[in-house]
């Protein structure tokens, strides 16, 4: 890069803090282990995909198909594990790349719409929200879903504002990407903000003229429908469970008991808005502060923010997830995430009218709040909490005692996904302590992982046949005596 170009890049303090935040997130990807429940579950499904060579349908366990979501996000993790090996860094790396790509899209859209300062500011805000910093190193599907939605929102805006009909195909590519990550819910995430915006701004004719509605829809269906048909053919019953259970009952039936892979998250309806405040920190508080100040001065904040096509588009993009999940009780905090790019662009837009060197530096400094808190958590909190969330340390001890892994590692009562991940699928499972006698009858020096504190409840005849090695968070490691 030429010196003049380099000077231009470093002109904005938001550029500096953005690069610092990205560097912090990258170097910490492998510092903490794969943890239970969801993080390790998806990482283990990706590992099984690599091991078995079955890339069509993810497996919840060997021979048990995972019907909960389409496979695109798991494909990305599996590709990383295949390239970089089975480890925490490789498992977390795809989410980092996906978030970085989303930030690049935010930058590109902002640069096209306004200027470079606006672009650096918006991408820095997006990258340094609490949600982004957590999800950029987690094996979850929400970062990939957000990338697909962002791609669609960028493509639609550029197509509708005359940047070229090809952006309409980008819009449909984003929809296809989102559908292959989480299914038809991606269409709803995009349809809500765009539908309301088109209705309010009366842009029906522009949509017809500037979007390839027919050929774009055909492209989206061609990229998605074949996999769903192949999945149903390979595992009959998939489409009924996924389309009706996961996309209707899960969000309309409180405490839905049909979930094959998790537990219902029954919460007070409307609490998704509180989730937004937390996961969008620190920027949610600043945006709420702007709104409160406008109310105090009687300037009608939402109407003022949405005074142009662009600002209304960003506002609807930001609140669309909350609108969708307001009346759902089965929700997670990650459902807010697809609206975070809209938040970043909207807040940066508000700031454009209030620029000064001192204020800009203060805002840029605020970008470092979450990254620095995360570093503190990695150094002081994670080492203490990790043993309660992962089997990495117990598995490492087992492997030290039996480097050849000639003896079995058997979990009693529960076998966490992280145990499967770190043993490369070798950890076995028995249902209850009552089955220990049968397992001990083999006469080998097998290892057993029992829930912490349960050893003393075993019959005396069983206890005398086991050596206690140590406690590792949720489980005690024991070894059968010769």
C-alpha cells in the first residue's frame, strides 16, 4: 500500500480500534475450549461429518440425523476442521470469518451510501457490540444467518436505488444463503423490514422494475430446494418436523415438547427487546440515550430518525428481529443478532451530524469497551468457569494416563458433546450407575466419568473396584482396578 493510501486508512480513529478489536478476537479464538451445550454440539456434528464423510445430513449422534437446521453453517465448520484439525481454534474460526465478512458488507454499503468516515464508524460499531464479540468465536448458526440477511439487505438497497440490476441477484443469493443456514425463517427476517419499507415508501413499482423477481426466485430455489428433497429422501420425515415443528410450533407453542435436540426456552413474551439491550451493548444504551434526549426535547425520535428512505430502512432492519419474536416465548438472545448491522449503520448515521475531533475520539474509545472486557474475561473468568462447561480437561487427563487410548472412557448418566469432540468420538456412554457393574465385568482398566459427588452413592462392592483420579468440573474421573 502506498504511503498516501496508508495515511488515509489511519486517518480515522475508528480504523485503529476496529483493527485492534479484530486482532483481539482472532488471537483469542483458540484460548478457550469448545464448551457445552450448543457450541460443542455443532462442533461435534461437524467433526462427525468429516469423520464419516456424510456431508448431506448432519448427525446428532452416529446414525441419528439432525433435523433441527439445514447444514450450511455446519459445512463451514466441518471444512475448517478438515483443513486445520480437530481443535477449538478450527471450530471457532468459521464464525470469525463470517462476522468479518458481514463487517465488510456493512463497510461497503456505508461507503457507497455516504463516505469513508461513515463506513469505518459503522463497521467498528458492528464489530464491537457484545453479541458480535461473543458470536465471532462461537460455533453457532446465528453469525452465518446474519451474513445471509446482510447480503440480502445490501443487495436489495443497492438494486432499488439504481446501482444495477445485478444487485438484485445478490439479494436472492443472500436469501438462499440464509435458508441453507436456518431455513425459511431467513425469508421472514428479510421480508419484515423490506416489506414494511416498501409499503411505507410506496416502492412497489421500483421493486418490479429493478429486481429480477422471477429469475432471482428461480435462482434461490435452485440453490436450496434440491438439498431439502435429498434430505427428505435420505431421512424420511425431515420436512414435516423441520417445517411444521421448528418453524411453527417452536415459536407459537409455549414450552413445546417436540424439540428433538434441546429444551424449550419458555420466557415472557416481549422479552426479546430486553435481550436486544444486552446483546447490543454498549451501543444500545447510547442509542436509547439519543432517543431519551429527543423525547425530553420533544423531537419525536423515531420519526426524526426515519425522516429519509435510508434511515427508515436502517431502523426497520434493526428492529425486525424484535418485531418477529415479540409474541414468541421460545426465544434465545441470539435471535436479535440479524438486526445488529442495521443498528451499526443507524447509529453511525445519527453521529454524522455531530462530528468533532474530541467527540469522535470518545466514540472510538467506546469501541474498545467490549474488546477489553472480553480480554479480562479470557484472563480472569474463563479459566475458572471453563471446567464446568467442557470436558477438555478430563479428556486430557485420561489421554495422559492412557496415551494409546487402549482403555475405554465411559460416561455414566450423561455424555456431553465436548467429550465426544475431544475424544474424536471415542467416549462411550452408559445410562446410569446401576450399569457400572456390567461395565466392570469386562475386566479391563476402563476409565469412568461420573457426575461429581455421585461416587459416594455407589454400592460398596462397586466403589472398591474403582480408583478415584480427580474431579474435573462436572465429572469425576475414575479407573477400574486391575
